[in-house]
C-alpha cells in the first residue's frame, strides 16, 4: 500500500501537524511511528513534544529556538528517507482480561437506549448482528481471537485506541451511539468505527460497550506492579490480546488490583509489518506463542 505524500500544516505558532493518510492503516501507523521515533533520536533543539496518532502526528516546538520552516523541512526530509514505513518495531504484547457482557456496562447501556441505533438489543448483540456473526459467543471469539495495535493514547488520560490486526474485510466495524452517553463505567471495552478502546476513567462516551476489564490502566497512585514506572500504562505500538474471563475470575482480579498484587502477562516482541502482511493469521498465531512462552 502506497500512502502518497503527507500533508503538512502549522497549528498556531508552536505546532506542526502532519497527516500521513486520510484513513487508518497499519502502514500509516508504522510510518508515523518511524518518523516520530526518528525525531526523538535526533533530539532536535527546540522540539518540546512529539505526539503520534492513528494516521498522523503533531510536533510542538519553540519558534525562538528552531524556525518553523526549518523544522518542517526536517520532517519532510525524514518522510522521504522513511518511504512508506519502517517495517519493524520493538514493542510488547499484553494479555488483557475481559468480562464480556458484564452487568455494569449492561445496566449503563440500558439507561441510554433512546440514543442507540437498536433500542431493543444490547450493544454487543447489535455489534454481532451488524458484523454478521450468528451469536454473541461467535462475536466474542472474533473480538478476542486476534491481537490489536495501540495506535494512539489520549482523549482522556491513559485511554488507548486499538486497531484490529486482521485483513481489512475481517475487521469489526460498528457505528458509535446516535448521541453520546453521559456515563460510561471505568475500564469499559468500547468500540466505534473500526477502533476499540478501553475507557480509563468513568465519564461520557459514544462507543458501543462490549464488556469490562479488571486491569487498571491509569492510576496516579500506581498501586499495581505494571504501573510502578508510570501512571499511564499503554503506549503507541503496544499489541493487546483480549482474554475472555468469567465473573468469578473478574472478582478475583478486582480484589487483587485493590490489594496491589494484580499483574498482567506482558512479553517483549519484535513486530515485522512486512511478515505480518504476508500472512496475518499465521503471524498472529506466532504472537500468541510469544505471549504464552511457547
């Protein structure tokens, strides 16, 4: 896939915004990661913030240190060197437990059915139907059966946007609510368009709600082991594998999180975009073997 030339624009006096593609793809994501990683390595004087996103990135800089036109030329030169993408990424794969169809998101979604496309079904029932799955169980298998890329983190503190690592025709797609809710339980697994997410805090939202995870992903108190280094867990480039759990396991995990003993299965992995694109199913199977130490 050729992305074509990026579009560059200034955002006020201190930002350059670069749009790599009009739609999200792994190729666009990798190209943005490659360029922003290169900017970090170069340590360009005057650059103060680097923010990769789904198919774009933004750079904040001090115009009194680096001239805007000079910085834009540097970024354009990096784009030319990178081509369409850097093909490999040192990252980590993470297993995230999910209680699908949980009572808390179910109670919440029932309070907002007048804002939904199908007031007579739950969100996960609706998503299964519009994606042509015979049952909710089959839909859960599809949602949890393949890994997801964290393409960006933001909107609220610690919230990851996740892009499903399957062929385009197999990607789960479901529209957002007709009107946003004023309430979403903390740690809800949501989905809108082609993106999944994990709501890091309780608040408003418009994504369909499929379940809930017991795993804290944003905690200023940093009580669980994997948050000791930083209060925000996810970072762009992470690979997530959802694992369905039952209510009993969910309750045990919540108790462990409250006690500060809960931990996640996390493994380092080198991801190759080129090898993934040759055979996504086989490559994803290999990622799962890495996750479980086989």
